[in-house]
C-alpha cells in the first residue's frame, strides 16, 4: 500500500487523525498516515475475526513483521508494512513502543475485558499513549525530547480514555467490559441504555485523571513541530469534562456533525492549545 492508499484508509476510518496528520510537513504527513493505517489494522482485528484465537494469530503476525523490520530485514509484502517500514527507518521509531501497543491490543478480542484500574491505565498508555508518542517522533524527525515525549504520552492517555468513553455503547453491545468498576455491572441495565451508578463513578475518576494529564501536557509546552501529533486527540477534553460531572449518561453522549467537528478543530489549530 502506498502512502496515498494509507491516507485513504485513515480518511475513511479515522477522520480526526487524518485531519491532523495533514497539518504536518509533507514527509511527516505520509509517515503519519502509514502509522495510523497500522493502528487501524490492529484495532480492527476484533471486528474481522470470528474468535479470540484468530485475533491472537493476527497480532502475532504483526509482532513478527515489526521484529523483522527492526532487525533490518526486507518488509513483508503487505499493503501497510512497506510504508510503515519506511516511517520506522526515517524517524527511528522504537520497537518497544510497538510491542507495548500490541501487548495492550491483545485484550481487544475479549471485548476488551479489563479487570482493574492498573490494567486500564496500562491499556490506554500502551495503545493511545504509545501511538501518540510514535507520531510525535515522526513529526520531530526522530527524538522529540523528554518534554515532547512526555507531553505526547500524557495527551495520548487522555485522548485514549476519551475515545473509549465515546465507544462504550458499542463495546458494551458486543459484550465488552472495558471499564473496571466496584462490583459487576447489571447487563440488563446497560442493555436498556441506562448508565449504572458504579460505571458513572468509575468514569468520573478516569475523566478527572485524563483532564489532569491534559493540563500537565500543556504545562510542558512541547515543541511546535510535534503539534500535529498532539492535536490528534483534540476531542479529549470535550468528552472528559461531561464524564467528570455527576449524572453523566454514557448512552446519551452528543455526536457532533462533521461540520461542527471541523469547526472545532479549526479553532484549535488557529488559536493554539491541545
């Protein structure tokens, strides 16, 4: 798959990252599309396999492909692997961040089912946090510096938590249990589209932590060159703030139109901020 084809995949399935990747200079833009196309490939595994074991096989295929790239072997003949290999070489993307992302994604074929808060934190850090750190390296052409890397990790965690909150209705519908709560949730209540109080309480803690991580990332004042990577999570705050308030309803989250979303992103671009 060429960088143009990677762009088409991201444009069709991940509009926020597609829009913000286009803010980067041309060499970085194509590499961001390759990275985000890879992320889509692994994130969509649960929707294209019929049982968890098949998902594990697909994840292992990606582990092997990435290990070969980092070992200097020729990339496999796959539509995303070749552009991704070029991005890895150009920005010196570290293997450990890819491995952590795939480790976290190993929970996806099970729903995901996440039993405690420590595991939830590791899952979000490994997926969205790791992805944003890799994107920051692409934008920087290599090492974004300690503050840039930390800002990407914090903002990535917040954006990943927010994305999970937005996806909860679909995740619960397919039998997932992604939010650790005190006690088991009543599935009948969830099926009726009602948010149980233990879930609200758990989401409140996650949302408060996510807002604090965003504030920490902003205080770090990362370099302008990595801003396209950080802006990929621009919707985090608008999701986390309602979730941090009493009475939050998971099944009544506002879904802005494409026109409204573009307007909000443009304001972020022109007036600054994460």
